[in-house]
């Protein structure tokens, strides 16, 4: 069977059963369960510190009403972070390279923030579609532009996360394939390519963390507009 660079983004199957659900549930196994040494366990202390740091960063632009979303946003942040990082390991599958999954996360949360704004403050929410002081002839055009920009927000969230992770995985595979192919022909060039691959892998670890943070941060900003 001819293999392509995009085969790595196909959900693996076992006996005809897609394993994407297993790869999505695996990060939950990394969360330690409470025990008698909960407060003195180093791993638990590090985990609580990380969760506290993430929650503070996400809740900073929100008022007290938006703090009700702390559990949802922090859980989503940790979920995306662990999936993105685990997807960089060899012989693993990254569910966040699938646009369908990212849209399934982005669209309901964006719609929830929008409906909350329309329910609690409909005048202010609809007022975002028309900036103050707009000349009368430009009102219809600006309303259409602002409505379009509002509706493509979930698409932008999903495409941004998918594109960044997909591009990184493709670059890693291309450079690793080139390094392997050049090893018997030009060993020096192969070593140089391998060093570039190492630097790119470090960069991809940073990208995986940043994209998870940006995804949730933009959702919190959309929430702030509507509360």
C-alpha cells in the first residue's frame, strides 16, 4: 500500500473500530486520583499549581459573572494541552488535527457565549454589529460585515488550531524522512538535518501549548464581550 504524508492524520482503527475516542480519553488517565498523600504528593502539587496558574490567566480579562465558566475553560485548556503534547510522541494520533473535532469544540462554546449575551444584554450584544458614529450610507454594509465576522469566529478557532498542528506534524515528517534518506548518501547533511529536526520538535512543543492557550483565551474574550 502506498503511504502518503497525510496518512498520519487518519484515525487508526483496531478490528474496524476507530481509536480516536481512546486517544481523546487517554489524557484523563494522567490525572492522579485523590489519596491520603494528596497534599504531599509532588505530582499532585505540580498539577494543582498548573491548574491555578491557567485559571488565573484565563479569568483575568473576565468579570465576576464570567468566573462561572472557570471550570469549563480550565478543563478545555488542560484537555487540549495534553492531547496536543501527547500527539507529538511517536506512533500516536492527534485528534486536534481533525477539523471536525475542533469545530465540535469551538461552535457550541461560541454559540453559548453568543446566546448568553443575547439573553442578558440584547441591546449591547446587537450594538456590536454597528459601531457608534457610523455614517448612515455605510450602515447596511457594516452590519453585513460585522455579522459575517461574528459568524466566522468558530470557523476561525477550529481552522487555526487544525492548521497549526497539521503544518507542524507535516514539517516534522518531511524533515525526518529527508534525514533518514540522506544518512547513507551524505551523513554530514543527515546529521545537520537531524539537528534541525530537534529544534523543530522543541518549537512544536511550544506551538502545541500556545495553540491550546490561544483557543481558550479567544473563547474567554468572546465571553467577555457578551457579559
